[in-house]
C-alpha cells in the first residue's frame, strides 16, 4: 500500500486524494471504485495529470535538446513476437 493510501485509511480526516492518470478514463473501473470508495473524486483533468507532472519536471530539470522530427520516429517498423491465437487455448477455459 502506498504511504498516501496508508495515511488516508489510518486517518479518515485526511482528504481523499483524487483519482488521476489515464486510468480515470476507464469508465468501468471508475464505476467500481465509486461503489467501493464513497466520495472518490475524479476531476475532469484527471487524464492530463501525468503530462502536467512531466512538464513541471521538465521545467525544473535539465533535458536533452530536441534533435528534430527525423529522430522522433523511426522509419523501420518495430517487430513484436507473435503469440498463438487464443482459439488454440479454448479447451483450457471454463465458461460459466
């Protein structure tokens, strides 16, 4: 458990921290969390908090110079390992 979560659960007078980050756009997760955590706050800006944090960090820390668009994207396609199709494992699943 994170120190912030431990502090919140140990002392209910500490205000609930808001749900932030990209996960806040997952409607089903937010619905379930609202059921389990009364008073959960999900600000409209929640998906952008990570970008804001990165921007603030960048303002306070040295960062490499932007070398231009030619180095931003690679023309060579990335390759990923291929996994067998899920249908090959049908007999390993119990549908209820």
